[in-house]
């Protein structure tokens, strides 16, 4: 009797395990099909968007009026954004598509900045028409390789989930025709980097290249860099400092510095320019203990740090707290005018007040003597240009960079609509609304322990 009962239980267990295993396989199959459908959708949308980019660029070559060119270039920008989004949804993290992604980014910025320009006053130059012709040629090469990959997948019944699994399992570069075609596409457009982008992209040259031009001081030695690093990070002689040249990986010549922090059993990492010995950024990655100081105290520490390092007349424009770290942004203040291009970011540990992070690329590139004009509008006149539903809380005068990369004098207004806080810049010369930003609150901290 007992034996029969045990056999019955085992039989039930075997059936239950079989049902469970079948359900598991079914669920995995459903997930696999869903993932594959999403990948296929993204890939086919990518092919469609690349087709549209080629068509629109080809059409712009025959246009001659602002009425036609402006919406056409704006549409190129829109479709480029969609193509970038489609690429991001494909399982291609281990495939080198850097040149393709960079090309799409710069094409999007070129088309956008050209579309918002007053083409009646500043029509396309001969150089820019030549640029459009080259971009059209590169878009044809991208379309050809994407379409070839698409046809191959349809003919062979290839699946993205299988390619994804192969890439994850293989330590060597994957020998797959789809992947190979995409890498060929990436290599085929390397020449785009020599393209003369013209006024449409003059203001967004590579930031590292701009930094190279800005850092034109006297070259410093490794010994001088060690002293600079110790001073910035306020570490004693007992801390080891290792200085090495970055080599050819960066557009600007710099030293990479690794500094021991015995107090926290970790390291600081820093880049210091060869020309001028300017600290460009530094970072310490360590566990932050329980908060012992306020955000306001961290702001005072940051102000004192900047002043000690010769960064005078800096004003706090943004402060956030994430866990026990204060994230602070400062801009240069000149004649009571905020210069937003001269930006420095700092991170302060709220357990002991250490400066954990520092980033000054924008400041080093843009900081200079300026002739700031007098505003043609008063603050009250500019305020009339705001959305009437905005409840203004404070205002300032500021210099910002507009969409064409030009510095413009603006009134800066902070206000509230429906519990949302906004920062709005109104041009102090002509009253145009230059920029509108919704300001985010600090991210909530979730405790899953």
C-alpha cells in the first residue's frame, strides 16, 4: 500500500516536472520570439530611415530656396534621430560601428543647425553644397550595406537572437556575414571625417580638438605635474604619485596621473595638460560613508577649493544630492553676468568633505576676456515674452550659447508651472526665446535591503 502510494507520488511529481519544464520552454520560446520581433522591427526601421536620409539629401541638392531647404534639412535631422534610435535597439554592442554613429550624429547636427539658420540672409555656400554632395554619397554607401544585410537575413532566415548569442559566447571577432557587412559599412565612411562641414557645424567641433587649441601654455614636466596634482588633491608626501603620458589616444597632449589616497585605501585618477599644466579632470571612486554634512556645507567647500586653485568669481548654478555625494555646477561671473560656457563641475563627499570629482573642459575651452554688451531690453520687457502661466521665482542676466553656437546675452528666468520648475532664457537684445529647460529634481534613493 505504502509502495503504491510512493509510486503514485513519484508519478505525479514526474508529470508535474514535465508540465513545469514544458511551461518553462514555452515561456523561453515566447521571450525569444518577442526579442527577435523587436530586433527585426528595429532593423527594418533602420533600413527604412537610411533610405529616407538618402532620398532627402539627394533632394536638397536640387533645391535653391529657403522655403524648400529649411523643412527638407529639418526632416533629415528628424530621420537621423530615428535611425540612431534604431541602431541603439540592435544587439550590436561588440560590433564596431563608431564611425557610422559619429557620422549620423554630425549629419544630424549639420542638418539641424543649417535648417534653423536664416537661409535668406545666409544662403548655403559652395562649400556647404559640396558637403551635401559628399554626405549624399556616404548615405548611399550606408544604405547599400544595410539593404544587403537585410536581404541576406531574409534569404537565409538568420535571426538576431542567434547572432546575439554567438557574439556573447565567442571570445574572437564573430565571422558572420551580417556582422561583416555592417563592419564594412563602418569602414567605408571613414572619409567623412575629412569633410568640410562649413558654418552648419562650425560650433560643434570635437571638444578634445577645441581643448587642444585652448591649452597653449608652456609645456610642463612630469615633476611639475606631480606637484600640481599634490596641490590640487591636498595629499601629503607620503602618498605615491605616478605620472605617465597618455600617448596618441587623445586629441590633446596630457599626462595621466594616479595618486594614492591612503586615508581611503583607494586612488585618484587625473588628466593634466602638457601645455600649461592645467588639471582637466580628476575622479576618486570610493565607498562613501554615512552623510555627516549638509549640501550647503559642501557648496562652501567647493567654493573654497575653486578659489584656492585660482578659479575666481565662480557662482553656483546647480546643486543636487545623490546618496551621500553632492553634485555641483559653477559658472564664471563677470560684471554680475553669468557666463554659462565657463562651466566647472564638482563632486563633494558628504561624509568627510573630500572633493571626489572635478571636470573643467568647458571652462578651459571658453574662458576668455569678453566685451559684454548692455542689454537693449529691460528685465520687465523680457518678462513679458514669457508664458503668462509661468510664475517667476528669480531672474539673472547671463551669456549662453544659442543653437548656432553663438554667445548671446539673455535674461535668465526661473519659474514654476504646475509644480514643474523651468529655466527660460530670453534674448536681451531682441526678446527671442532662446532656450527652455525643465529642471529635474534629485533622483529618489531606493533601499531594497
